[in-house]
C-alpha cells in the first residue's frame, strides 16, 4: 500500500477513535508560510530538504521503540519511523507528530511519536546551527531540539546540549515564551572548535541534531496528554559556516 494511502487510512482510524472518546486535544493552526529570517554572514553548508517528495529518512535516522528505561527518563512514548509521526508538508515544513490514544489496549499503540537524529553532524570548526520551530505545549508532552555526540557514545556521561525544549506545557525555554505554542520561534546555537580538535575548544564531541516529542516520564511528573495529536513544526533548519548573526529588530526570534 502506498504510504499516502496508509497515512490517510491511519488518519481516518485515529479521527474515529478521537470522536468516540470526546476528549480530543488539537494543536493551534499552523501558519501556512515560514517567517522571514534575518541574513547570516556566512556560507550555508547544510540545509535539509523539507519537501513532500523527499523521504524524511533521506537526511534523518529515526530511533525506534521505547528505549532502555523509557529513554532514560521513564518516558511512555514508542518512537516509530511511520509517516504519521514524521512527515514533510506540501508547504515545505517538517512535522514531528506525537499521537495519544489513552484507550488503546497495547502500550506501544497508546502513545507514539518520532525521534529524529540528523545524519549530518556539526562537522566544522565553527558555525551556527539555526532552526525556526513551532513547539506544542500541553500537559504530559516534552518537545525538544537538542544535540548528542555522534554515535557511538555513552549517555549521560558524554553529555548533551539542549537548545530548545518545553516541559509539561510550561511555555518556557529557560526564559518564558508565553506564545511559543502559536508562533514560530527561531533558536540559534553557535560553536567554536579550533582546528577541529576535540577537547581544545568549546566542544568535546562532534554533535548530531535531535528533534523529538517525548511523552510522560520524570520531566512531566508522570503526567500524560489527553487524546489527540501534538505537532512540533520545523519551518527551517540549517548550519552556517559563520558566527556573525544579524539580530532582528523585533522579538520574533529567541536566541539561546
């Protein structure tokens, strides 16, 4: 069965479940076009293709399952590589979708989501990783844009870098962003690694990018979401061989 037919059938089945439960929790409407971005002084050396004719797996590896000990945090979601959990839109955006069906008899069907790891690592001595993201905010979910060392590595001893996340609907990313659930926010991460030698700059490992929406677990205090779908929408993502950023004149963007 073609994946589009599979996706349409899944949507019909899921909508039927939601209609029966009467407790659907829908995300706010997604703005149809990405916001304009201020210019970078530098060369873009990686920008994933967010096009419906390009498979998500072309530039991202999908982690599968519930991981050891709920991915180390007692999380309850099961990650999949299915198109209902990660897909490109016709408008050129990447969507990571968490689905909650509290009445499903099997744990692996109750909460599903996607955990994507970039096949591209930072891979330069210095640069800027930038992404414009609309994050879902609700009780029981944990969307995140972060970095882990290139595999193989040992977590948590080898560390991680958290660029953007919000827990349990708190609308915070170290600072409060009250409307982060209804508008795209831009996040920038700049790094410097002289001569690309681990341990001699501000980075120890060559990092890869992670995008995921987790559910429940320690961070959410064991809470789980209401039935429905929760979309993390990535409008743009790129890496630039530069650390010179032209700051916007408005508060449209949030820099980390």
